[in-house]
C-alpha cells in the first residue's frame, strides 16, 4: 500500500509499504482521509515519537472497514478512529479518566497511523460514522472536534449564559467556538487573523477581538464583558497568550490550557489566591464521548465540512505541512485524501 512514512527528517516520504495485518481483536480499515495536525508537525521539528522511525504518522482517521477477521463491525461500515487508545485497565482508566491513561497508545506515534491506504486498529475503537457526516471531512472530528468537546464540556464545565473567551482561532479554536456556543455560552473569540475571526462569527461567536489591533487583548475582553470572562480557553500553546487568557478572566474565573507548550507559564500568585482563580488543563477526549461528538455532527450542529479548508493527495502531504508550518492564514484544517 502507499503510505507517507516518517524517517526522522523534516519531511515525509511517500512510498510503498506492507499492508498491516489485523492482530487479535483488530480490524483493517481502508482509510478515506486523515487530518493534518500540529501534533504531527512537532515530530517533524524533532519532538521524538514513541515508536522509533520509520513510522507512518497521522491520527485523525476516517474510513471503512475492509477486513474484520476476528469479528466486530461489518465490512464496509463507515468508521471514525480516535487518535488515542487508552488501556482501559490503569488506575486512571478505571476512574473514567482515559485521557490520563498511563499506557495510552496513539496512532501515528506509538504505532503506525493514518497517512496510509490502510490502518489496523482494535475493533473496540471503530466508531460508526452516520451517512449524514461526510466520510472524508469527518476525519477531523477525531481530534479537531473531540478535543474541544472534552475541554469545553468536561474540563471547563461551561454552563449556559457564561462568557467564554477563546484565544486562538485555528482549527481546534474554531471548533471550540462552536462547542462553547452549543453549550450556551457567549463566546468572545480572539485571534490575529481577520479571516479567522469572521469565521468565528459565522460559527456563533458573540464578539471578536483582533489582538493585533488593541494594546492588550485581555483588557479588551474584560472591558467588553464588564469584568472578564468566566472561562478562557488558550488553544495555541504560547506562554504569553496563556498569561493573556488568564488575565482576561473575571474573579473566580477558570483558565483552560488546551494548547501545548514545553515552556514555563507564570501567573500572579496573589490573584490566583485572592481572586480564587482556577487553572485547568485538557488533553484529548475520552472514548465514551466519541459517540456524543459524532451525534452532534450528525445532527448538523457542528460545521465539519466548513472547517476543512485544504484537501491534499497523499503525494502532496508535505505541502500540507508546509502550509501549517508557515501559518497560512487561509488554513483551517487540511486533510489528506487516501
Ligand atoms: Zn491532532
Ligand atoms: Zn489506562
């Protein structure tokens, strides 16, 4: 089969490799599409993958079941595959917190992922994708929508009527806008790119702030919301923006760190204590929530197709990463069609 293989450099090599053989409880899925994510870019920048290269990257996968030698879903079933598969047995999994699993396996990291014609996965993680969700574009639900679902609903515990500031309107940020709107929040979207703020408006944001046009975006959020947001999500992973998100909160507010950074972040300890501020992190999404996120998409409540701005053939995958790398303002989510 054809696959985009990571050999440790800055680009992927499209080559012919063996088709995976489904083991014990696994099925073989014919990949329809796989989303291009910033996480993949980190590997190209030198963040080590768990499995040593050669490795097939890609963790936002949709497709159809091709072979089910050990039972499970029907052949031809349309499925969505989650990026991360928790073990189901460690202390965190047993507490229902699979996102903290100590033995998690991530596709395109611990094992081969979806930038390939086929992928083998446990039949327990093939979530049926209804006909009302486009098979190819639907792949982004796996991460770009499931991550904001967990962040907004479970971790931020957003309630109707609350004000939620979202810092960063890339793919995950704009999906977070949609999710917070669905949760009944008044959303203030913050970004540097006007096109993305216009999309945030389309997706239901109450207000938008172009951070390049104001002295202090945090102060602007506080001004527009008469005191600050109840919840602020940082979806970029930039220490300065995380700090800004914290500063945009009202007293007793909750900062959600959704973006990844390996840098230290600092806050005022006095404000944290005197104003009873909260800081929470959010990582991925538990398997039990996948059917709910898919249902929201199937009901037309999530704008899935609208979030996919670029479609690439496998041969052009490096162009997709180049656009992500250079921060092309027109790029929301790119997907690779298999
Ligand atoms: Zn991802
Ligand atoms: Zn576990």
